[in-house]
C-alpha cells in the first residue's frame, strides 16, 4: 500500500501548442505515472496557452491528479526577459554573474538564471500581474513558486554578496536608517579576506554562512532573507485568496543560507515545501554543481589553498564525504545519505505542522546533466524511508523520467510496511 504523497513536474512548451490536443503522449505518460505511482500531483511549467492548460487540467482530473501552476518569480519569468542591468548588483557593481566560480554553461540553455532584485517594485508588480492572470486562466488546484531566491554559487561567488541596487539602497535606509553603501564596503572586505585565509582558519567555520556572514554583515543578510520572504508572501497570499494550495521550491538546508532562503520564514507562506536535495545534477540547485562552483571560486580567489584539504573542510561542513577533486563532483555526484542529515536540519527548524515536506529527488535521465539509474534511485528511496519523509517530488520533468524509474519508485514504496 502506498505510504507517501508523490508529485512530479512537467515542461510541455516543446510540444507545439496547437498539436497538444492531437497528441495523446501526455495522456499516456500520466496514465503510466498514475498506474506506477498512484501520482498525487502534477506541477506544470506555465508556458502554455489557456486551451492547453485546460487540456492538462482535464486529463489530470480524470486521473484524480491535482494540478499546480509552476511559476518562476525572480528568474526566467514567463513573458518577462530579465536584462543583465536589471539583475541583482554585487558589492563591486557586477550584475547577473560574477567572475569567480561561475558555471561555464550559464545562459547557454533555455534558462538564463539571471535574478531580478526582489525590491524592484515596478518589475515585480508586472510579474505579479502576469502571475495573477495565469492563475485565473489555468484554474489549477495550486501554485508552485520557484526561483524565489538570490543567485547561487553557480552565478559566481560575488553574487553571494548582493544586492546593492538603487531599490535596495532606498529600502535599507527606510527600514534601518543606515546607508547600505557602508555594507558594500564591508562585503568587499570579507571577500578580500578570503584571499589570505588558510586551512586552519577554515576549520573554525561550522556552516556556509560562517564563511561570508562576517564583520557585522548580519543585518545585511537578514535584510536579504526578509526581502525574499516579503516577495514570496505577496505571491503566496494572492494564491491563497483565490483558494489555491501553495508549494515552494527551496535549496537544501545546507545550501539555503547562500541564497537567503529562510525555511522558518518561508514556511509561513505555504502548504508544503520541496527541498531540492539533488545529489547527481550538474545544474543550478544541485549539490554537485553548487559545491563545485563554490569550491572552485574559493580556489580562484585564494590559489594557495590545497584543493583536497579545502574539499575536506567543505565535507565536514555539510556532513557527507566528498571526492577530493572537485571535477569528480560533477562526474559522480554526492552520497544520497545526505537526505537524512538535511532532513534532520529541517526537523531542527521546528516548522509548523501545516507546512509538509515533500523532498525533491531526481528521477530523470538527460545526457550530460543527470542520469539516474536504478541503483541511484533505490539509494534515494532508502534514505527517504529512513528519514521518514511525508512525500517526494520526482524531479523535474515527467517527460524525461523513464518508465522503468517510475516503476522502481512505485514497486519500492508498495513493499514498505
């Protein structure tokens, strides 16, 4: 008997809009997912017209599958192209991407991963209006808010020290009565300090936050967390007013401070949280790429550091053994056992009971990006059972998840006592 809530995500914009009605591939995929998993929810990327959104909803209703509108808020927004000059600003006035550790494939795919500042009220309002209209148009059961963060190490290490744009400066002064420019100089000083630290200094760090939240920067990073929370609240509250359920896409707890996602704050806005505990994905939000970019950046900034010793210290911080060479992170990923330690961190947050946790794990097979085999998937599922998680979201595109992976998940869960 199935014990877990199960959802998955889907991107349909590659199917020509006027052919979706004639193409029964979607119906077959959902039939397979329902039969294999007893699928509870489908999270749908919004780049479809009303006719096709209606079709998706109708098919899911027939299969008794709830539907969620998957909406990016601060990056890669539907019908809103973020220009580099609109993206968040670092202490050294870079926009969008940094110079150290930046993912070499950033912007080469369909998504740019340029992040809009959450304090850019005029553009946020434009995005909000489009979002509101899309909720009405789709009439799905809920919304799933994505890209609700500041840039990650994949955008370059400097982006961890953002944002200092005109909107942030104005809001910071209004809120604290202080000039944000003073924090720009403090952020630069912390960055410069990294050029001279040694391994013994790194051993004093207990989390990623300790590495960059230094020298009276606490207020600046609290400001960042509050800005993300306030932006998410606007979008979530509107969905709730319209009778919709709300899910949010968050980095794994170890990585969340890097992008200023505060689980305790964001749990107030939603019905459920999907922690992205991706152990084998070489793309943003996945542990392999984010750790690779983070470590690579520090080595670029401070070439005197030894790669293997630095990697050991990062292993200590996240609580799971990493390969000694960072290139192996992208080749082999990290241990799926990290699910248990990340879930323990979530339990320690003491979140309200109403905010369910549905862990996001990969089930896809995309050459060069992520290849989830039976062996990997079973290790994931064993960790899910051990951590006693309420549900899972098979990420991140049903069309790229092989039938055999769906069957593995269904068979594994059905055999649990």
